């Protein structure tokens, strides 16, 4: 490929998916108190969730890669013979990752580098990155890949049911007032992304009602790609079967099941379930 595809580790792509597609990854870090781990190199999703579910686990904080880390990744791609780089990052409304990637691009002004704001998270980044890898393998130039992925980002959506809003509140992704109201009402929130930021899609009062509502939202229209997301101890098999059985035809061309990794999981918490959808046409 003449174009290298780079993604941050908020994509939740597995090592095998990265290897199969040739996507290069720039990691974020996750901290528990004084302990900091590069994610997922030093902290796998499974190890992360074991920690998160342990008694008295401190709140996990995340940090974006530095501009220097992005610059190093871009330079390595050019050293390996690529003539262009397309970097897909977590939504600017959620993280400074995009900002740091753009800073790295400015440090290499003579290079062909394009930064895509996914306006999403998890497999919203991952789906765009995998599509970018397909386009790069087909020989498209970096600028055209960037243009296509930017348009495709508008067709990516997500719905995720949570057990609590506490993790989003502690991470600063929603206000304390919203989280407090949710706690008082004992709601099981459903979140989505709007204009690159987290918003509430619905507020059922029980988990069973929330699960049913998430399935309704995910199966309202046909999808091209469906990426089921979950964090332990959610029953992902039953949830996946329910979604797939109710999706309208035609069936999605791509279906994956992805455990939510440390970067996104720190703000979602245990017991989450939902999906990233790509709707084209």
C-alpha cells in the first residue's frame, strides 16, 4: 500500500484485526491511581475489566497520545516506504487526540498527511479505519481516502445502554447534574453521539426496558455494517442474537462482536451493551 492507515487505540480494534488490515495504532494511556498503562499494549481489555470490577478499584483516567507519539508513528510510516498517511482519531468532542495528531502533521509540513475526525468512538473509529485500509489496498491516494472517510463518518452512528452515568460524569463527558438526576431516578441510560459529543438517546427505568429500546434503535433501518459492543458482565451472545434476528433486510455485509477496551471502557463502565452502525445508501 502506498498509503498508511493510522488509528488511535480508542478504536477497540483487536490485534488480529490490526494485523489483517495493516492498520498502525497510536496508543492512549489508562491510569488507576498512580499506575499508568499504555493501552492496550500493557493492559488488555480482559485485564482492564478484571480491575474495573474489583472492590475499591480507583476511577480510571485516560490520556491522549502526545503530538510526539503521532509524529513518530507518521515518520515510521514514511520510513517504511509509504507516500501518504491517513490518521483516524476519536471524536474531538471526546478527546484531544485529534488536536495532537494535527499538531504532529504540522511538524511534518512537506509530508502528505490527512487527519480524520471520526466524530465517534470505539468501532466508529475502527470501522472507518478498516474501510480506509481497504481503500489503501485498492491503491487510492491519501487525499481521496480522506475525502471518502470524512463523508462516511456522517453515516456512522451508535447506541449503547449503560448501567450508570457515573463513569461518564467522573470522566467529564456529561455534567454532574445530569448524572445526579439519572441516579435519583434509577434510570438505565442509553447514549448516542450527536455532532461528536455524547448525548442521551433515552432514559428507561429498568435494564430490560433499556435493552429492548436499544434493540429497537439499532434495528430501525437496514445497516451496511454492524459492530456489536459490550463490556463485561453483559450477556453479549443473547443481545447479538436479538439484534441480528430483528434487523431488516438486506443483512449487513459486515458483523463483528467487540469487547469495549480500556480507553472507552473507563468512561462507559461495566455491563454496557450496544452497537456501532454504518448506514450507506
